C-alpha cells in the first residue's frame, strides 16, 4: 500500500489554518500600506506647493514655494546704488546686462543714527565713505555708483544734512517721488510674464507704494509702517489702504509681489535656506510685540482684504533702487 505524504495525512482544519496564515498576513500588509484605498498612509510635516500663474488656494499650515527663476545677466556690468531711506542706509551692488537681466552681487541693510540725532556730519561722511569703499572693492566703477533719496526719507528734516554731505563729496543725489518709487519697485520686482495678472507692494517706513500695469504703470501712495508716529489710528489707516488698493483691476489681483522692511521681517519667519522668493502666510497668523511690525501687518491685511489675493511673494533681492539702476540702462 502506497504511503501517504505528510500533507495528505493532515486533517482539513489544520490545512485550512496553514493556508489562512499567509493570506491573513498579506491582507494585513495591504491594509496597512493603503493598497485597499489607493493612498499611502505615510505623511510629511511640510508640503511644498509650486505656484504657477494660476496658483491653487492652500491652507495656512502649508509651506508654499514660488519657483520662478529669473534670467541671468550675460556680459553684464557691476553697478552700485545707495538708498537713503526713512530708517537708514541700504546699499546694493548689482550685475546688469543690456537686456536688463540682473542679479544681486551684494546687499547691505545698514542703520543711520542721523534719524535719532546721534550723528554728526563727520559720522555721516564716514558712513557714506565706508559704503562707497565697499563698492569699489567689489569692482564697481565710480561712475556707476548712485545715491537715491526715498520719498519717505524726504519727509525727514534731517535728510537734508545727508544730501548736503553727499553733494560736498561730489555725488549727484537723486530724489524720487512716491509715484516714481512705486513704478521703480515694479520695474525691479515684477517678472514680465506676470504683468497681466499681478501687482506690487512696497511697505516702507515712511509710506507704502502700490503699483500695477494696465496699459501703463500705475502707482499709488498710502501710509507707511511708522504711521503711528503721526498719531494715525490703525482703523483709519486700514480703511485708507483698503480703499486705495481696491483700485487695482480684478485681472491684476492673482499674485502680489511684496517688498519692504515689514515684509522682510515676516518672510524671515518662514524662509527655508537661501531661497530667492518666500510666500508669506496670512496676516492674521503673525504675532509680534513690535509696534512697527503690527502696523505693517495692519497694512498687509488691508491689502489682502481689498484684493482677496491668495499669494504674496517676498523677493529677498529686490529693492526700488535697483529699479532705478534698470531705468538708467538705455
């Protein structure tokens, strides 16, 4: 009589258990890995969102990115500009080519004690020489160094002392109006491919500039982040900024390119590495004890409420004075 195999001698209940074990294990693996619903159960802490010309709305918890890459200058020339602003000196060395493609070589955000009454004319002269010497060291020719007095700084009586010292040193001083400043900011900040659907905001200490392109460049002036020094109330400034911003055409409200001291402070809170562009969070998410930042956020909120714009992109390299350099590039 033929001897039965080990498997044949097993009873069916035992066989069923042996067969069921790998099937149950396979089913458990499929359930845990999300194979049954077509989704993975794994998650990440940060969601990177690429924003195109038609960005989708995202929750405020998401980390959003703006992956625009400006064209690099070809056979460019180094040019320098020093901004005398309402809160101090800023300087930039920029490589610019004949097609107005540009890139930052260096940037320095300084502080001038002249606004606090702590500086003499000699201190001012020394500070200016330091800025100029740094530009020489980076390869900027003397003829390519320019000084610009912002519209906000022109409202400071002590700015006249700086202008006087610059002229004594043989430099031409360029005064710009708020309207010109807004247009120059747009020239620097707004990528050509976004002209038809975006606008630009520059929140300075002395004033805020709002600009866009609709056939021609339009520019408006609103109170700056230090409006509290003029005893202006938050609600009044909010209403004024919101009313002005409402003039932006609906077609230009998709993306706002924003610069200025307060946006700089806000962008620092969410910047990742050395990214060129940082997408700001909603204004109500920012908490601070600094009155200037609170005032700037109030302006930011008014702009957002007026336009319902979902995407505010801060450019770490841009400044209206770079727009001034570009305007000289005939």
